[in-house]
C-alpha cells in the first residue's frame, strides 16, 4: 500500500502519479475527505475519553451518556477506516520520475538491443510447427479446457535444463533457492497490493478453502517475513523461487491462443530481493544484469525496455522488460520482467529493518522489495525458434547441453 502520509502531505504528487498510471486520481480527494472526518471524529472521541477521568460519584448519568457516545463514535470510526483503507487499496505505487509516460507497451522505451537476429536461408517455422508433437494443447484442452498444454519428451527435459542452468548461475550471486506455497490467503495478497490481481479477474480462487493460486512465486515469497524485522546488515536478502503459477489471463482472450505462449498454468523461476531503501536502485540494476547474463549465455537476441507508466505493474515504481527475438513473428516478445516495488509491498506486509535516526537512536523502517523473472517457459519457445534448422531439428544452446545431455532435438515424429 502507498504511504498514507504521502497522500496527506503531497496529494498533488500522488494524483500526478496516478494519472500517469491511468488510475482515477479523484480517489485522492475522496480519501482526504474521509481521512479528515476520521481524524476529527477520533480526536473528539479521545477528548470524550479524557473527560471521563474527572467524573465523580455524582456524574454517573453524564458518564453513561458519554460512554454511549464513545461507542457510537467508535462504530463510525471503524466504518470510515474501512472506507479509507479500501480507497488506499485502489491507489497504485507512484512511478519513478525516470519512467517514460505512456498509455501502453507501444510507448515503452528501448534501452538497448543485444545480438543480431539470425538470417535463415529458409522460412523459419514457429515453435508449434517445430515441436508441436511434444507440446500437446489439443489433448490438454479435452482435459482442462483452453490455454493448457502437455509439455513432453525433449521439450520437458529442455525446460528442466533451462531452470537448472538458471539455478547454477544465480545461486553463486547470493540467491537462496526456495520452493514456496502456490496458494495464499486473500488478505495476504491485498496487504501486498495485489488487489488488482484478485478484483481484475486474473486470479484462480478456491472458494472452499478461501485461497488463491499464485500468479508468480513473488506472491508467496514476499510475505515470508510478514510482520517481522529482518537483518540487512550483510546486504540484500535474495531468494530464487521456483513454482507453478496460475493466471486467468483476463483481458487477453483472443490473443496468442495458439500454443503455450499465454496460458493459465506455467512454471517460473523468479528472483526476489529484500533490501534497504538506499540500495533499491542498485539492486534493481543488479537484477536486470542477472537477467541479461542468463539471456546472453543462451545467445538469443533480445532488447531491454523500460516500461511506460501505462504498461507497469500496479505495485511497481519502475519496471524493465526483456524481450526476446521471435523469428516466426519477426519481432521481439516479452520474456522477462524486472520490477522495483519500493516500500509498497513491505508497508502492507509490515516488513521492516533496523536502522539509526539522525541522533543515532534505533528505529525501524520499511524494506524495499524487488522481483525479476529468471526463466519461465517463454524463453524456451525463443530457444526453439532461434535455434531451428531447415530440416526441422533444433540445436540446443551450448550452455544447456551438459544439463540436457545432447546437442540437438530431432524435430519429427510422434
């Protein structure tokens, strides 16, 4: 959640940030109105409580009336507090001043392009034509409906090789491997600012247990230290979460329906960092560098973009995407995201660290949290297309061969 004091002290800044993110800035005026009512009623109630201290034996009737008034006020305060909290849940994180202002992904800014797209001496096929016999969406649709797939044989082994390579590359950088829960309570998601994931219809809900399936491991890794104070004296705490993820892909119906580019269920290896606010920007650059390290090692052409304000996550202050070259589409497609959520998640989850104030006294501040894709299944599809040969076989990137056990995938037969 956003810092309430920031809304109170600098409402115009918050309004400007909301407008950049295409959110309803009129919510700020509604918040301030309710907040003033809340503060006024709370003060009046506190004054009533203070007045009770001077009552004597002859003031019983007066004390009774004041007690009744306090109870009524407390009920009103609770309602106002709930209304205020709901409005706060609709306010996104404020975008960093360096983020380009735009409506959608078409206004993202390309920071750099790495590698040259391969010039094929033939018409490149898409990954479904190349390896569709090992990615069975037809049978999966009979079992689970659309946007599911059976990943089998060599392609399944290649996915595990990709994740194993990611682990071996990232763990030496201080990441702790973690297998988190894939279900979380609704209140946890809301506390970390994922209300839009729920209310926007993108989350799968298990009503009997009142639990949501995670859309990324971040959603269950971030609350790990909820209501705790962490020790950051040795620098950022870094996790490498591996989990199956679930998304309805609300709003994307009709897009990328062929194959498994946009599905309801997928596996993902994700980096997650907890750091001091002063280290936040550096840590963001560090995570992006790790993503580039992984992609460069695969020798897949890619570009790095900084997302415009209209194409950022609700809880992100700044977000980068890495887009891999997809030969069959003759364009770059997003395979990785890298977000700095500043204190937006930690404020709701109440995750703090110890520091010193200007007088050298101990105090607690909210940590900053960041998340970044290591690998999902999308880079797998980029590998298939970029390393295809005319006969339909697929070369295996050199860095994956020791995990995969061979240098080529035969592209024929069922």
